[in-house]
């Protein structure tokens, strides 16, 4: 196994054609709480990936979840993250996120770093902070995070929003919530 990335929540390894994500222990948390949180978050992430894959959204195919070792095995996707790519795919990304939100799944960390550009199109990765929610505000927060983190990139958020409105259920309510989030943010 070859370590390929380490984030705040997990270490990512490559083993042949598979990716293995192992949720890290947090020493500052009580041991029993840490184990419970890592188990539930690992299980939740895997189930969300399964639901998205079953509904034919472009995510890595989930292979196996081991709650005892806090591991998720998934297919390896070849590509570069959208942040690094010269070619931007706002409309394609908007369609994918709209479909995800239509399934009441919120990514939780929707940044261009978590979108891979592959030879077959875009693939969304890292569902460690994802959860199920039908709340408009939760979906709007996904859009707000994308907007804020892509400001310094060559990403056309207006083009993204225009396509998102065409594809997302209750898009008008979600965009109204996005505008309220922007207003609140201005006064912080």
C-alpha cells in the first residue's frame, strides 16, 4: 500500500486499482467517543457513496466498508482535480450537484479539489463530510462553499448557478437561501 494523501480526517492509500481511505484517530477526543464517531462517519460516508453510485452519479465505486478499522475501499479513479485543470466544466458540475441535491445528499466540502476531471468527465470525491438532508439551507451551503473556494480560480459561478437552476428541484428556494447566506457572511 502506498500513501498518496493525508487530510485532517483521513489518510488515503493506493493498493493496485483500489483506493483505501482510513479515518484517523483524534487523540484530543475521549477514546470511546472517537471510536464511535469514526465508525458512524465511516459507515455514513460509505452508504452515501453507495446511494450516489447506485443512482449513476459519477463517484468512485464503493467496494467495502470496515467499521472496525475505519476503512473504506473504493475504485481508483484516474484524473486530476478540477482545480488543477485548465478546462473548467461548470455546466457539467452543476448537473451533477443538482442530481446529488435532488437525492437529498449534501457534500459538505464541495470544493474544486474534490472534483476530478477524468477522460470520461467529472467525478466527485471525498464524501467524509457528506450527509442526507432535504433542507434548502444545507444545499445552499454546499453552493456557498463552492463559490467561496473557487473565487481565485477560473471558475464561472454564474454559469454554474444558471445550469443548477435548470436541473435542481426547488432551485429557486435553494438560491434564495444562498443569497441569505451571502448576506449573513457579509456582516461577519
